[in-house]
């Protein structure tokens, strides 16, 4: 039973890392596309594409930071429950 739980936790961590990579990639691609279309319609110059690429990367990093902070907060709460002797059989949902 312990190995099933460990395997479940491993898959949840793998899912979490995969989602981080996908969100980072898509945020840059989406903001690149927005910058490209703004450039083609408004003829603002290629600098607007670069600005939107960095904006997408920044927002992707911000989202990743918030998700990691939330995960660490849950882990800390579970560790405190274990230290206090409370039983918690749930697995953290990342």
C-alpha cells in the first residue's frame, strides 16, 4: 500500500512539472501572437513583439511562482499536522 501511495505522489509531482512547462510555453506563444497581430494591424514596429514575449514569460513565471508557493504552503500544513500527531491520509493535490 505504501508503494501505491508513493507512486501516486510521484505521478502528481510529474503532472505538476508538466503543467508548469506547458503553461510557460503557451503563455509566451499566446503573447507573441498578440504582439505579432498588434504589429501587423497598428504597424508599431517589431519592438512590440519583443515586449509581449517578455510579458508572456513574466506572467508565466508569476503563475508558476504562485502555484509553487501554494504547494509549499500545503506541504507545510501537512508537516505541522504530522508533528502535532494528527492523522492525515490525504495526498496533496498539486
